[in-house]
């Protein structure tokens, strides 16, 4: 999953990332924090 999802996530613009998280919420707060704060 990481080999597919993280490169996909990295290519998204910040507004696209926000839209993605609205439509497909993260499973927990830790994952959300990782995506929104650490993976930049």
C-alpha cells in the first residue's frame, strides 16, 4: 500500500488532499496527522 498510496498522495495539491480526506476520511487521528503534517 505504501508504494502506491504515498506517491499518489505526494502528487496531489493541498486542496486536492483536503478534498480526498473529506470524501475518504482517515481511519484514525494518527494517520490523519501523518498525512497532513509529516508527509510533505
